[in-house]
């Protein structure tokens, strides 16, 4: 299913910028340990998907205040209920983030895997890596200002956010630029799936009393950097300053200590 937005958003003329340059995995161990690849991160314009009651490309029926994202490529839709493709979406001030699975296709295009380099990008290979076709069409008149189906692009959106991700995870009030990390493009000592029946609160440190840093959606597949204990609870660090209880994750391998 594809989601396309109407005009009327307040738009910012901000170019997409890469916030991190991926460090390739070293072929040789450094001091006996493999150098890990960092996932790609880009600043992108996000819109709210809505469409409660509709069905996503993965077969998921959208509920009120749901938690997932849509990207404009059929290549990166996770199977229903799973998070093989998961992103970390953060406010540009870094105060709130959500780890959310990709369960839908959109906005605007269906074959615009803009996070891939030109030799792997399905379409629009002439654009810089990290620049959505909709962004280039809206801001620079690329492709005559139209999407892959010939429709006039009315905003520069590179992803859609489900209502719960938009409102509860990030606390957004309207369409906005966000920092998006494509977690499957990186490497980590371990990965895990978020379990339970509701999004998991992410804390700024390994303590139940630590301030919240956002949410991790059920089904999201998150990286685990290391594990730490506060004496009562085992915690896993899943990102910079992001901690969740180990008991709420299903890890795929042993986790090193922080």
C-alpha cells in the first residue's frame, strides 16, 4: 500500500545531509577484534501516515496510534509482525527517538531505495545517495517535479511515520525533518527483537529512574552494543545513550559487557 500526502504542510528548504559516514568493516581484526560498520543516517522530511484500519504492504492492519514506518521501496518491507528492516527515527534535537519496523511502502514512490549507492539503487541513480526522489523533485524540479508515476510531488517526504511513532515516539506536532538511521546497513555485536504487547520505553541510562529517550516498537529488530546491570536489572544498550531492559528483548547471540 502506498501513502501520498496532500499539499498544505509547512515545508523547510533544508537539503538532505548524511549525518554519519559509514565506516566499512575491516578485513583484518584490530587488536583481535573486528571493526564494526556504522549504519547510514540521513536527515529526511517525514509525514504522518494515518490510515487507521487500512492494511500495509506487509499485511499489517493499522491500529490507532500504531508504531511502524513506511519507506518508498518494495525492497525493504519487513514480513508481517517482524522487523528485519528497522529504522531509528529521531527528532533533530536528539531529545526523542523511536526504533520502528518498516511495514509499508511510501510515500510517493515504490522503487526509490535512496539509502543505497548508485550501483545498487533501483531507480534515480543520478541522485546523490541519501537524497529521496521526492525531495529532489519538490525542491529542485528533478524528473519535472514528478514522482515515478508522473504525479506532481507536493512535499519532499522520504518516509511516513505511523501515528504512534509520530505522536508518542517522537512527540511531533506536524510534518518535520528527522534523523533516520537505517539499522540494517550497519553491524553490531548482537541484535534482538523487541517483545511484549506494547512499545518499550527507552531510557537514557541503565536505570528505571532514568529519563525516557523514546520508544522501541514491538517487533523492531535492534542492535545491541553491550549489556550492563544496575544491581537489580540487566540492561542492553541499543544506541548512543539508549538502554532497555534485557528481559524485554529476544537476542540472537551472547551480548558483551559494557
